[in-house]
């Protein structure tokens, strides 16, 4: 339990992935046409649907990974707190 560094590194990489997804979503959303095209050229309709599907996929992964990031962050914080608690309680015994 004393070496949480690999877990902290993995958590940091997961945080970077979540940040990347946020920027990627922003980039894809900038290509979105806010006007609803019900009729018109087929290319406009298919492009609008493609962007909507991409945003849906990014949102699904982003939400799931953000939940995983938060839960694992809390677990790491509790483990680190327990480690510090043990270390300070043993410091007086030496």
C-alpha cells in the first residue's frame, strides 16, 4: 500500500484522456450546423447526422470516463490518506 505512484500515474493518464475528449468534442462541435435541415441537399443532411453521431459517441465516452476518473480519484485520495495516517502514527513509535 505504500507505493501508490503507479496508480497515480494511471489516474493522471486517464485525466489526460478525459481532457483530450473535452477538446475533441469542442472541435467536432465547432463543425456542427445549428440550423435544422429537414429538406435540402443530401450531403448537408448526412453531414449533420455524422456530426451528431460523433458528438453522441464522444459524450458517451466522456461521461463514462469522467465517472471512472472521479471514483478512482476518490479511492486514491482515501488510500493516500490512510497511508499518511499510518505513517504519522508510526513516526512516534520509532
